[in-house]
C-alpha cells in the first residue's frame, strides 16, 4: 500500500495512477483523519461482488437470521468458564442443532447462552406474552407466560415443524 498526503497527489498523480494500475492500493490522507483510497478496477469489482453476495444472502436468509447466526458463532467460540462461574463451552452437536433451528424457523428469537450447557431462545409479542425455549442436545424445554400471567412448562423434541407450530401459535398465526 502506498500512502500519500492529499497535497502530494497533484504533483505525483501520474505516478500514483501507475501504482494503482499495477495493483497497488493508494491511501490518500486528508485533513481530519479522513482517507481516500485509489484502487484498480479488479479490486473494485471484487469489493462490489462481495457486497452483492452479502446483500443477496441478506435478502435470501433475512437480516434477523444472519444476526442470529453471528450471535450463535460468538456463543460457539465461548471457552470453558465463559461466565467466570465454571460454565462449559458448548458442544458442536448443540451448536449444529441450534443453527438448524435458526435457519428453519419463521420468527427469529433473541438468543442467549446459559450456564447449564443449553442455548435459550426467547420471543415476546404485542400482548406482553413471553415464550422461551431452552435448547439441549437431546430435547427442548419450553416455558411460556400468557397475557394473564399464567405460566406453562413442557418438553418437546428438536423438530423444526413443532417449533414453528409453537412459535406460530404464540404469534397467533
């Protein structure tokens, strides 16, 4: 990378353009810690292609799903004792299961790691109701509070259709 001050560009423009055409990136430092970059067409096309791929992925998968997949990756990277209270890191099988759920469900939850080696998914709706699913390697513990404050708790299998039905009913769909 070639770095130049904005005042040097006018005097060295041809030389800087030559560097750019040979694949160099030229960073021009401007007052106020602002930078301008000169790049060649190949680099520009590559950047634009990556932006289009990212936009296309967001369109296909959805912004909320992408955000939850990123959050799940952060949870996956937690090491033993991540909560400073002895919690273990999360197994690959659990992460894979939760990833499959995130990709397969219609309504995206808030996602949280738990100290009991589970990943918690939470939803709330406009009626001030609450739905929580604690995803374990071998099943799901479901907890809900309805608008009147009545609580329910049950267990179910890790099945996308069942999860979508429960969450759909929660949202009145």
